C-alpha cells in the first residue's frame, strides 16, 4: 500500500527563508522534504510585502522568484468564503493582544491546514494556536 505524502502548509517566514536562500533555508527544506506543500494566497501577499518593503526586492525579482518556486513546488490555496469564515472565527477565538498575538494572516494558515496538514512556521503565537486547535505544527527557526 502506497503511503500518502505528508501535507504541509507554509507560513510566511519559512517561505521567505527559502526564497531568500537564508542560512536556515536547508532546515526549512528538510522539514518540508517530499511533503505536498501548500501556501495560502493570503500568506503569499505577506511574503511579497516583506520581500519588497523589508528586503527591497523589485517587483520583477519577486515575480520571477515566486513563480519559479511556487509554480513548481508549492500549491497556492485561494481564500474561499469557507476559509475566510474559518480564519475569522479562529482569530476571534484566539487573538489576545498581549497573550496570543495571532494575526489574521496566521489564521488563514491555520484555516488552510485544518483537516490533516502540518503547519510549518517560526511564529510562536501561530504554533501555540495550532496546538490549541489540534493542528500539527513544525516550529522551524528563521533568521
């Protein structure tokens, strides 16, 4: 009987580490391994924002890099109405400004991962919330 590949949903920081080939990118790649990887398009928007605003990447470089990686190795998951409702509900139930600063984007990661996926993140609030929701999480360090 063939084993189904592990399914993972990437958060922004590990994906940025891969795209920028940061020192910890091999660790992220190891965690993802031969898994079926997904990324919410909401997370993709966060990745583009950080690459352009923080790392000063041009729109062209971002488009080429993102297309090269995401078009081949990662499935993009658009925010359906059901995912949006699930993400909003997760944030309403778990967000606490000082105690659990989980973002709406984080909640889209969780909503995308619900149903047997593992969340790959470096964000402790996201990891904590995933565990509360009984979603598997792999915490990876990023730069």
